[in-house]
C-alpha cells in the first residue's frame, strides 16, 4: 500500500514507496512517470530511488524499453518468507503430534 509522499519524506521511505509501486508493474514494467504517479512523487525522485534499488539488486531497468522491473533477487525474498513460515508450521505440527499423539 503506497502512502502519500510529502516534500519532507525521507529518501529511504520514498524508495520503499517506489518499490511498493514497482511491484504493481512486475509483469509489464513501469516507466519513470508511471512510478512517480503511483508513488506520489516526482520523476526525479523516482530516478534517485530506482538508482538505489538497482544498486541493491532489487530492481532492474530494461535496456530495450527503459522500463523498470523488480529483479529476481527481490522476488526471491518472497520465497524466503514463505520458507520461514513453512519451517514454523512444521515445528508447530511436530509439537501438536507430540502433545496429542495425532
């Protein structure tokens, strides 16, 4: 969920707003202006934010179209969260079996 950006909004928070908006364009990619509208900031702010996300490895820019996409490294974070939840579920299931014999 993107929150309104204000002029005083810090670069880290704005960058997270842009990343949040970028995830809504995972299949089609997003142009700078589209991200600016979605994240409620200026195109120049998007440029700075995308530079940080690209440097971190969480976004990429298509050389052919100039559109931005979430990177595979970023999307793998979802799988890490899912794997952690599955480990927790396994531990809970084991505890339930130990306590109930079921």
